[in-house]
């Protein structure tokens, strides 16, 4: 694997990890918003699932990282 391919693979993995981390932060903020003492609100399933879509996408990117990196490399080579 050449250096540009490794760089592309690292970039794709970084994007996948950042999607998961951003989802964790977003869920934490939602939980904190619902747990405020002055405005107590129950956690609802739909907003949590809506936020989890990005984490699922991040996991898929991590699983398919090599294929995505090769695809991007082929696009940039042409």
C-alpha cells in the first residue's frame, strides 16, 4: 500500500470515528437538556434514534474504510 493510499485510508477512518464521537456528544447534550432541573422532560425514542443514524453511518464507514479509500483513490486518479 502506497503512502497516498494509507493517507486516504486514515482520512476515511478519521471521518468514521468523528461521526461516532459527534453522535456520542450529541446524545450527551440531548440527555443533559432533558435532565435540566427547571425543565424536566422525558427522553424520547425518536430523537435518540434520529441522532443514532450518524453513529450507524460512522460504523459502516469504519467497516468499509478500505473500499471507500480505494474508491476515492480511483476517482482522484482519473
